[in-house]
């Protein structure tokens, strides 16, 4: 089944100092958005084709987005897209607390009549992660999920938190001036849920940060497996392989130009 074209409701790009902004909806060709259980941040790529005269530059003349804004990295984007299928419900990063930020610009092609470039975007928390270090000591009697919640709140400075599964084990450590994401991913590998095997995932979705026990994710998969087996004639192995592939790429969403 072909992918239905999406409606870009809001794509407003702001300069670093927030003194300028430009609507890039008409020039946006495609948006690739990613959520991955192996990545602590959501990411996105936007391909833009600009015909120029899009924004007033510092010299008072209309220029392209790349030179007029200008685009150098660190700009923020307000994004809102309507869903394009029953399983692709759309994206909403249109509030200041969840704006996406430009981490880099690639594939810049400048021609006489148009300009093409690709924006690489991450969450605000990913930018904060690069400039923040965890230096405090966490007590040995503290559960790991408590430490995880504290690091997200105190160091990533966000309230955008999804599901934080409880851990049965405690763990004391010193941050050693490591980045928050580095500490959180490390804690995930040391965590044990109640009555389960060791291993957690720390990742981010549109709904916030998730700290999930592998056991809990597998139990959810098993319920889906039973349901699918009732509806299809596929073997359990075939279905499980497909579901695992879906989980690894579950947040990959493609929004084609409307």
C-alpha cells in the first residue's frame, strides 16, 4: 500500500538569536522522523528545496534561507504534521518545550535559481546533553529508576517523561562528569526489573523519555504474537522476527510533501 501524502501544518524555522523566522512548508520535499529503542534522542531529517527570496538578510535584501537566516546549526524548528495513515498518527513538536533543533546541515547545493539542503534535527535535550555533565554522587541505597528520574529532571532539565519502569536493584555511583545520556544508557544495562532478567532500554519518543525493562517489552510482544497467530497462518518464528524488526524501526516515519 502506498504512503499517503502528509499535510505540513507548521514548519517554522527560527534563527539562533530568535530574531528571524521563516516558514519552510512550501520548500519542504520530505521529512524522515526516527524513534529508536537504541537511541536516547528522537531525530529527524528534512529535505528543503528553496527558490530564494525567502527571508530578509542582514543587508536588508531578500535572500535564501541558508544565507538569510543564516543556517549554521542550533536553530530551532516548530513542527506539526497531520498523520498520513492509521498507524502514522502525525507529529506535534509545535510547543517551545518540545521544539526540534538543527544539529547539522548537509548536502548543500546552491544554484542560480534554487538552493537545496538537508536539515538534521534532534530534541532540545540532546543539545543540553552535549553541554551538561553529571558530577554528583548517587547513594548506594537508591534504586536505579530513582536515579534515572533525577538525572532526567536535574540535568536534562525536562518534564517530558514517559514510562519509567521500576527496578528491583539499587546502585550507587559517581557521575564522573559524564554526559547524562552516557550515564543513563549505562544504568539501563545494570538494571533489573522485579522478577525478571537484567536489561533495560533508555530511549526517547514523541511522548518523552522511556526507561523500559526488556522483559516488559517482550511480554507486550508475546501478547501481540498470540493475537497475530489467531489471525494469520504464519509460524511463531516468522511473526516474532517481523515484530522485532518493527520494534527496532517502530518510530521511523516518512512524511512526503503534501
